[in-house]
C-alpha cells in the first residue's frame, strides 16, 4: 500500500511539474503576444501616417503641375479680349470660368467669344447675361459669360498644341 501511495504522489508531482512548466510557457507566450499587439498598433499608426503623407504628396504634385497652366490661361485670356472689351471679374470654379465685363457693343462680345473658342486653354464660351451698362460713361453692354478651361498637349512632333479634355 505504501508503494501505491508513493506511486500516486510521484505521479501527482510529475503532473504538477508538467502543469507548472506549461503555465510558465503560456505566461511567456502571453507576454510576447502583448508585445506583438503593441507592434501591430504601431504598424497600423505608421500605415495611417503613410496614407496621409501620400495624399499630401499627390495634392502637392497636382498643384505643382497646375502652376504653369494658370499663366497660360491668363495669357490666352488676355489675347482673347478684343479692343473695346474690358473684364471686371474673372472667377474660376474647378474647370469653369465666369467672366464678367463691359463691351462697347454686342459685336465685341461676339468677337470675344470667337477668340475664346479659338484658344488652346479656354473653350465652350456661353453667354449668360447681356444688358446695357448705364453706369459706364460710353454706354455699351455689361456681360457675363462662362467658359471651360482645358488642358493642352503637344502634337507628336512637339510643335503645335492641341486641346484635350480637362481633368
């Protein structure tokens, strides 16, 4: 009987040792999992920062590429304005331009619209309002027209600009 008790106590000690060893291993794994969770949170934070930086870079690239376009747009606008037409306001919203001004006659407004249509940077002029301008000393007509800005690419030989749809 004493041998049976000794075997039972020995078995209990062995199993208790195994359980303690496994508990220690589980504790080590829990600590490592906690460390990995912290690292995963850091990685997620870095990915969010990266996405924000990429978005900023795209905005900066877009602004950098559009810098010379405004110069060309104003240059073409100045060339399109015929004698006897004076612009009082130019407003751009997206690709749409709103042009307000005073013209000596409605014929000059028509000439202005034809010049816009021939432009490489501005297209599709549409007359919104024409009314006699009483506040101007020479009379004439005040007008509001809208037009669209367009992008420009060069032909394959690089010599002549051609209109492309605005983005």
